[in-house]
C-alpha cells in the first residue's frame, strides 16, 4: 500500500552488496559467513525492524524459518524500575518467514547467497527506537543489533555440501526504512533556529503543501546533543502515511513537509527544553519560542515549491503548535487538523476564538485521553468555536483508541487498546469519520484544497 518504499526495500541492499560476489560466482562450502542489513517499517505504534537480509559468501540451497534463531540487542527503558533507567536488553525475535532471494530482496526458487528473514513486529516487539523518560525524546537505540544463528535442527546445504559452520556479523551493514520515500534537508531561520526536515515534493506541480508537526518525543533530542534526525519524526508516528498511495490518491498528489523541532514545540525559551505549561499568552507575547522561526520556514518552503494552499496538521505537542500557529496567523492556512492538541482552552481568549471562526478545522481526539484531558482542551474550545459561528468545523472523537487491523488482541481476546492519547493512529489509517459530515480527515482535506 505504501508508496515508493516497496521499491526502496527491493533496492535497499545494493550499495552494501556491491563488494560481494554474485550467486553465479559463489560456490558451495561447508563454512558460510556473511553480513546483514535491516529494514525498519513504520506502523501504528511507531516502527519495528521487520526484515533482515543476509548476504553470504556462498550459496544456500534451501531455507525455512525454523533454520534460524534471531535475538535483538538494544537499549530500552526499564518500566519496572521506579527510576525508569535505560538498560541494555537482549530478547528473542519471532521469524515469520524465511526465503532465498536475489540481490534486490526478491524471492527466488534457486540456490542463492541472499536470505531474507521476515520478523514479527508489534507495539511491544522490534522497535529500534529508544524513548528516554528523563529527556522525553525518541532516539535510535545505540547499540542496536541482531544476532543471527542456526537452530539446532537446521540442516542447511550449500551447493549440496552440508553446512557445519554459519557465522553472520552482529553489526548491520545498512538500514533502510519506510520513511525513505522522504528526502531530508535543513533550514536555518533568521533567528538562528535550525530545522532539520523531511519532505516529499509532488510530481504534479501541486500548489498544496501539507505541513506535519510532530509530538514531543520526536523533537531533536535537545539543544545539548546532535541527535537530530527527521526520520525519527516520520517513524515514531506513522508520518509515512502522508506519502502513501492512499493518502496521495485521495488528497491529490500533494507536497508534504515535516520539520523537526530542535526541542519541544512547547519550549518556553528554545534552550532549556522545558514545557511552558501549555499556556498561550492572551497579551500577544509568544507562547512558543518557535512561532516566528517556524512561520518563516513554512513561508520559505511554500514559496520554494510554489504552494499557495497550506494545510497544517499535528499531534499532541504538534497539535498544540497547530493551534498556536493558526491563532498567530489564521489567514495563512487553508485548513488545520489538530490531533489530541494540548492547548488549554482557558488560556485562549475570546478574541482568538473569533479569529478562527472562518478557518476550516477538523479536530481529532479520543475521549480516553489521559495525557491531554479533552474536557480541558478540545471539548470547551470546540464548543466556543461553534458558539462563535464556526461553520467548517468538524470533530472525530472515538471513545478509545484500538487496533482496527485485526493483528493484535489483548489477553481476553479483545482488540488491542492503545493509549487513549494516540488518536493520531486513526488519522494515519484514514479511519476518522467526522460526526456531522461523514468524511474522513483525508477526504475533508481534499475538499478544502479544491
């Protein structure tokens, strides 16, 4: 379903395989050694390493999932310890499928020196990202590696020769992701703020720009580190959905940009990384250190691609910033989609409510959100907007956030329930349906930009 990266996955290993011999040149041996690369798949809860491709120095005649054992070593937060320390753990990975493939990862029926292992991923399995409670950020786990060995009952042969030794290096040689359909760049604003960003430019000269503002955990990991990577922004939430075939077909092959905040969008000074308490000043002073620089970035990027229509969307911290940016300049945006937005209603003035009345808005939140209480945020804000006369205002507010894919169940056999705050999952899967218009958020966006 996803656009572009199926081809990327197919070609993901080319650069690291160039030094290896081809299957035609490889011969049989009782001793096999090799390397592997990994593929990171974006999904509802974040992402997971869903595939490893092994490159061996000699061919294998046949493989099955039972032939291999894979363990994963990475950093994790120990949620059982009150101090919530970061620890290094090693866990078993479930192999869902194994097959011989060619250099591009395509399954083949003849002997090959390339082996693909498809690995099970879930909300609790396979993530290469580390969320650190003390910082509030997601970063790539370091270390992260797979240990790939043969099982006790494996009986591999190589050109008819029984394999007695099988060794794969533990450090992966390449990492590709489902976010690779995005390109990346950086922009330095006039105040010195640098935004690393991911972008997708339409092939149809679209005049529409969709701007995605991420949550708190996807910021640049703080001003005192160099852990900035806009692909974390795209994978910790499934921002890959915005360049999927489905989204682009519905909305109309539009441009997408996802800037990564150096800290939090709710940062009070751009240095400490401290939350400003969700406050927005009704006296006109900045409610986020990043308002002016983000406004500048959006302006220059839209101008550079010839976009005259701007749709602003974001979740949680990014939902907050969506509201703040709209209040600061409501005439700039064609439409906004605030998701589980964290702007406390009591801090929005009546004048600011009035300024948003003519702006098309589509709110998304879950009633089970315990991180951002809807009764203090979306619900009173929506009521005030409706009372003020907002006519293009729509809401999707499910009771809770559950897995709708049918892949995951809880211990009672019911659909797996995500944290109530994670209502962006419904947006990413095009599963919202507004209470009055019956349109999904994607369909509604398409209407606004016509």
